[in-house]
């Protein structure tokens, strides 16, 4: 892989062509991707980075990518369209559309130069036409050798493997172009500068950051939880990559004893709450959510193993340096004001969330404040303006504690000094300076074109760049250490200056945006919960009304039953009265009739002689005996009475009449 020389890197940085720093060149790449793919959310950095690799055929360090994505959001290079609910580029802040146009322009220029070179080789020189790959190699040799020969007399890094015959044949192409088509010279310079810039950002001379003073990197609680995999595989992968970088560059990982204690408490509390019947995933910690969602992985045995590795500082797992810093904070001149720092931390939290209640987070605030306090004491009066000279650094995920520290101790950043702490994304960005980007050589034309599309240098800038190469080659004021320092300075300015220029509401990292979204979801859940509770109150009221209605129905039912029972009692009494009357009639009527029958013959003996109808007298005389007639008549009446008393219909009719009369009399009395 061709690498950029120290001179090329030096000129590229001093020229200001990168606008910000070498890593920020990829911002137009990302903004164009966001605008093209129309994402409805920017929280999934992993997904966007995957799309980035697909689109551009190379990838970036994940932490660096997250930092650039945060920069894009902070600078409002993109915004969410209200109609489509997707993110699009802010054309007033960044020329995203021209990124594509400039890229196409560079590709077109390269293809045009290839055709001109092919015509020159076959027509002017008279040698057989090269293959496509040989021609591409020859053109790269041409654009790299132009700067090499014209500006710094053979010194420089970029070398190609083009066929010697074609290399020699193209040596005089520039002179030929100046005489026959001078516009091609400008195209060659444009492509040459674009090639240098791409090699500077993708394959510098390994001006990597190394911790020259065996820096102590103190880790905060959440970083360690991520390193342990307790916030998911994504964060575990990112933090482990950074830890490897720190160790490779000479840093040592340090864990305060009070941080270790807090981590242990978080794990044990999460393990306990996941088993509780009152577990609420919306209010649970990230660790508790991880335990809850992956019960097969986070068994009691597995969690105990995690705790063992932490508490016993397992060399295979982490190999932290555990330090205890117990001291009187008021006796050390290098100590930050503990109470002022805590107050400033709370203020930072309340800026982001006016409803923040410090009493609920007092323990975690105490841990962070104490860590910052101890880091200041451990560093003493030493300060530096470059990362590779750092002796003590607090590596945290909490940007609020870092801002609070700057507001308390004195703004080191404003003085151009490295702060006491950094986020993982910031430190990764520094450590990635000089890291090589892997890409296929077959895509190098495309890489050059993308770089030109991102930088978009003017013709004047290109001419000044070429001239600066020649000037600096002669002056020889550059060195590898100076280039490394300038890279760090540029990155420092981009990372920290941008936040000073933005309103507080926009001073957010991507992680803070994710946290904000979590809070929004939590608020939405609380709103929904409130609605549910309100509806439950309404339902409870309806239940109360329903209960009252049921009581009223029960009362009416009981009243109806009581009325029916009273009426039934009246009917029963009426029936009893009727039956009693009928029974008495059966008993006394027969006796009365018997007396009447007995008296009838005597009456007839007195009446018949007085009757003037002869046939009756004759009938009576001819009966033969009064006793016989009495027996006959008595028998007839007894039979009649017996038939009447045994006739059910007559009894029922009689009974109905008696019941009706009874009830009628009772009802009139009640009135």
C-alpha cells in the first residue's frame, strides 16, 4: 500500500485544505449516506457504519465513526424532515449534493486522463496498448511522479508498480500535454493532490499516538460494565477494541476501589431485582435489562464468575490496576474543590433535564465526583497539550462530569491543555490518528474520487498546495513529531472548540442523544401509564356506579319478592279460609239438610190437606206411609249433597269465589 510521506502530511495539514482535521474529512461521506438512505433514526450507529462500508468499500474505527456522527448531529448538518420523518442533509450548512458531483468529476477526470495517456502511448510513442490494469497503474505513476519530480525532486513516499516501459514512456507526457492540451495539466494536478490527501488520511507514516509516560487511564463505572458485556455485545466489542489500543500504546488500565465497589453493587442489585415480582423493565438499569433479556446467558453461576473476575482482578479477564486514594481533599494544592464540583455536576444534569432529582442519583454522583477529584490529585501540577504526553486520564461515558470539571477547576481546554478526562469516543479519535484504512487496491481510483468530493479543493488551493510542497521540501522544517503534534492539535480543536460554539441544547454526544431518546420513551411510557391510571379511575367510578345499580336492582328485587311473598301469604290465607269454609260447609250443611229433610214430612202432613189440588192429596195418600216417603226423600237429598261435595269443579269454583271475596275485603280494609 502506498503511504504518504511526512512532507505530504505536513503540507496537507498546514494548507488547511482539510478544514477541520484529517478524520473530519469523512463527515461529507456520512452526511451524503444519511441523505441518500433517508434514515428515520440516527441512534443505530452500528447499522449506519455497516451501510457506510457497503457504500464506500472501506470502514472506519467504530468509536471514531460514532464521534463523527455526533459531530454531524451537533453541527446540525442533518435534520429530520417533518413530512417524511427521515433525516436529510442541511444544505445551508454542508454541500452534500456537491459531494456526489465532485466525486463524479474526479472519476471523469481520471478516465479522461487514461484515454489521453493511452492515445499518447499508442499514437505518439507507438507502443502496444496496455491492459486496463497496466494503464491504471501507469496513470497513478504519472500523477504521483508529477508532484515528486516537479515539486520535491524525487523525495517522497508514493511508489507504484507500473510496468517500466510505460513509466518511461509517460515521463514526457506532461511536456506533451503542456504543448498540446494544457488543460490536462490542471487535471493531473487535481488528481495528484487528491491522491496525496487520500494517502494522508488513509495511510500516513504511522504517526500513531503512544503514551510515552506510561499513562494511567482511570476507568469509570459504566465503561467497565460495557467492557464486561453487561450493556450488550455491541458496547463490549467497542470497549474491548479501545482497551487493546490503550495497552498497545503503552497505557495502563486503573480502577479506583470505590468504582469497583459500585460495579459490584450494580451487578448484585440487578441480579436481585430481575427475580422480583415487582420488576419493571421501563425503570430498570441497563444491567438489569441485560440480565432480564438474556436469562439463558446470565445465570447465577455466570454472574458469580463475572464478580470473581472483577473482585479478584482476574488477569485473563481485565488485569486492572486497583488503586485506593483516601486523603483529605482540603490539604492538597492540586485538588479540585469537591463540593463545587458536585454542585456543577448537578447543574449540568439539570440543564439536560430540568426535572432531575439529585437525591435519586446521589450515590452515583458521589462516585464520579470522587473519581475526578482523585485524578486531579494523582496528576498533580502536570499538564500537557498533546495526548501522547498524558500521565493521568479519566476515561468516562459521562460528558456532564467532564463539563462540570472544566467549569470548576478552570477551563484547561480554553488554555489549549488536555482535560483531566475524555469520553471513549474522543480518546479513540486521538488514538486513531495515523491508523491505516484497509481498502482494495482495485478501488483506489474510487477512494481518490471520494476524497476529492469530500475536500472539494479549488483550483487556487490545488496550485498553492503544489507550490507548498516545493517550498517545504527546501525549507525542511517538518518532522514526524511535528506532524503528530499538528494532527493532535487539529483534532483537539475540532473536538473541543465545536462544543464551545454550540448552544447548550446541542452539546450532546450520540450517546447522550440515545439517553435522551430513552428518557423520551420513558416519558411516553409514563404518559401512557398516566392515561391507563386515569382510565382505571374512570373504570373504577363506573364500577362504583355499577355496584350502586346492582344494589338498587337487588333492593327492587327484594321489594318485589317481599310484595310477592305478601301477596302469596294473602292468597294462602284466602285459600285456607276458602278450604275452611268448604270443610265447614261439608260438615254442617249435611247436618242442616238432614234436619230440614226430617222436618219436611211433618210440614207436608200439615200443608198437603190444605192444598186444593186433588192429585197431590191423592198422591200423598197413596204413598202408603209417611215413613217410606221420608226415607225416600232423605236418600235423595243425601245423594245430592254427597255429589255436590265431591264435585271438584264446583268446589274449585266455590273456592275461587271465596278467595276473591276474601282478598277484596282485605284490600279495601288496607286502603
